[in-house]
């Protein structure tokens, strides 16, 4: 009896995040109606949809969430997190951008009830824990981390 080589390989979920910093403050958005960490602050982010790079997915998500245009080549990846979630594993790409066009606005009021700038050294208590860790790693020039592993 011959075993099949058709075994499906393990898959990661990839996401892109924007750590947008101006005047030593970071832009955070407060989540609502998402089913994940509602009432907590995060950064503009989203899942890659396939057939796009982390920077292309980031540009698309940033446009959809906060209405600004960032050339994917203008993103700088500043932190990568290998994260174990409840039911899956993820690779999270945290990026910064020094330039963009458009005006920052809440383009998804059904998923976000506040956009607010916070000092990098005074993040809110109700921030998603792994986002806080990624921002702190960015501040400390730590490029890679692992989160959620036992």
C-alpha cells in the first residue's frame, strides 16, 4: 500500500500592522464589534489576502481602515512576531512609514470607535497585549519576537 503525498501542509495566517509614529506619538484605534479584543486599542492592521506581499497587504489595509495611501515600497518592516493564537499560528509584520498621502480618518466606524494619538512612552492600559509588546520591541530595536507559546 502506497501512502499519498497529498498531505496538506501546515499554514500560517499572515498580517500586516502599521506603527505610525509622529512627534513621538503612535496612532491607535479602539476596536468595536469585531469579536476580538473589543474595547481595546490596536494599530491599523489586517490579514494578507494571498498573492500580495506583507507591504502590499499593509498598504491595502491602511487605505481601508484609516484612508491614507502608502506606497508599499515606503514601508519599513521594524518587527516580526511569530504568534500562537487560540486556534492557529500567525506571522505578524509590523511596519512604519515616514510618508503618506491623504488625511487620517476612521474609515470603518463599524469596527473602530476611536482613532487617537498616544505618547510612545504612555500607552493606554486597554491596549491589546501583543500590540503593546510589538510597540515596545520597535522602540527597543528588537526585530523578532515570539508570543503566546507555553
